[in-house]
C-alpha cells in the first residue's frame, strides 16, 4: 500500500510530536549548525554591505599615501615598513606643487589625548592635525556651526579647533561651545567649529575628535611622526594618473632606483574594502566549517534515530508490504520522514539564527543583513543532511523481509 507524500509528512510530524524530548535531542545538532550559519552569514553580509556603502575612508576620487600599508601583512612586512622614512610636510608641499593630476593635496596626522573643559573631561579623544583643505578630501567633514580653520591659521600655527559631537554632549551640556576654550594637555584651544553628528561605525563613535591645524599639532606633539598625504582628483578617471605622478615624485625625492620597491603605500577605499572582504571570507569559511561539524553530528544522530524508528515499526512495515506496498514506497516514506525531521531542525535554526543576529546587532551596534538566499540555502542544506543520513535507515527498512517483519514483536 503506497502512502502519499502528504501522508508521509503528516506521519513524520505526528512522530516528532509524540516524542518531544527525543525529537529535540535529535534536532539539536542541526539546529546549532543552521543557527551558526545564519547568524554568522547575517553579520558578515551586514558588515560587508555597510563597509561597501559607508566605510569609505576616501572618496571615489581620493587616495592617501602613508608610511604603512592599509592592508595588514606578515610580521616581516611590518618590520620592513617600520624602516621606511617618515612622510613629511615638505614632501606634501612638493607633491602639491608638482602633481598636475592632483586637484587638492593635504596632510593629516593623529594621536589620542584627554580633552578638558572646566571640570569635565573626555578620554581617548582623537586629536587630528590637518591642513586647511583636508576637510574637502576623502570622508568630507561637514560643519554644523562655525567654520573650518583658514590657511593663515595653519601657516601661523594657531590654537584653534573643530570638535565632534561627543565633546559637545559630554563636556558642554547646555553651554554653547563656540568660542569656548578647551584644554588638550596644558594647551588651550579656542573652538571655531562644531562638526555634524556622524554616529557610530561598527560600534565605535565617529564623533569623539578634535581637528586642529597640522602645524599646531607638530608644534606641540613634535614633527617626528609620519604624516598621511591625502589627495583629491577631479574625477575617478584621473586617479591612476595622479597616483603614478605621486609615486614618481616621491621616488625621485627619496632617490629610489628602478630596482628598489616603493618605501610608502598608496591606499584607496577599494584597498580597504578588498582587504576587509578577504578577511571576513576567511572567518566565513571557518564558521561554515564549524557549522558543518555540527551538521555532521546532527546528521549522524538523525540516522541513529531513524534506525531506532525502523526497529520500532518493523510490524507496521511488514503489514504495509503484505497489503501491496513496494520497496520504493517504504524507502520514500522513511526518506520523507528524515527530510521532514531535518527541515524542522533547519527552520528552528533559522528562527534562532535571526534572533541571535538581531540581538548581536542591538548590543554591539554592528549591522546585520538577512539575505533570502541564505535562508533558502539553510533549508536546502538541513534537508539535504536529513536525506543523506536517512538513506541508510530508509534502505534498511525497504529491504526488510515481509514475513520476518510480520513475525516481529513490538
């Protein structure tokens, strides 16, 4: 007697419901595997999308030259980069003068300090020295109130500052910051501008900063730090030409022969994004491997439970064969039961994975993204796991001798 697919599914669900604890323990491995896949994939996809759309340190027409590569390398490469000469303001000025494809050339350098206003203080504030044109290069800094510092303030090393929103909220409260004096160490700076609020990036505030003229920065913190030279071009098509010009100028200034490699790095947003996706893909593959182990264990448990189910239902199988059920009908029924069992585990894993991703996003402020294709693949993988590991028990049930099955005692 053949059983329809719908009836096989109903039989499977009734079996699952009648043995709740056994069902839960059976599905645990598959649930954990699918949960891990969904939550990790959701986080990585969310971060990748966020990085691509918002985490651009430089604009589409911009790039930066720095002592160290933006992309991390081996310890040996890092040690080699430590030996490079520092980039200097003099080199920036020569690039500004000689690079025809460069529309704007600026420079920046940063450190962290505690900033004070009266009896209030804010720790780990980024103090960034930059040229008067830097706010127009890369991640453009927008002013909500006040103004940027002027070229003459840069040239004369004035003690003026532009502050981020974290300082407004934590140091000033209801007091208007414009024109007020803040302290960075023993030095007093007059606030001339307040930047627009930018929010958090990967859980870290982008508003805890002070911008000061780069000459003032070097005056108080020293000029022994390597600067970053920032370049803006008129269009993306000019990027390659500008980079080549900058490379030629710097190599000439540093007397690099054609055999010598560059002793500086040229970085763009694409450089960082490629590195980031490469790094997360490794994490992604590692987590998939861990999830696969959980699915493997879950699949083995499903196979064992299906073998128990076959043993418990030998008489039922004998009766069905006696009244006309074919071997392929028995095989199909048990395969459907294994698939339904695993699919239920997959659905529960998906549900818990989505919840885990949402909790992670809410507690860390990191974005997550649920892709429909990920949900489809999770169901496909869990169901496929059930079918693969259910094949042996189903085949064993189909090969039972009807007479011996009828003689079996339940």
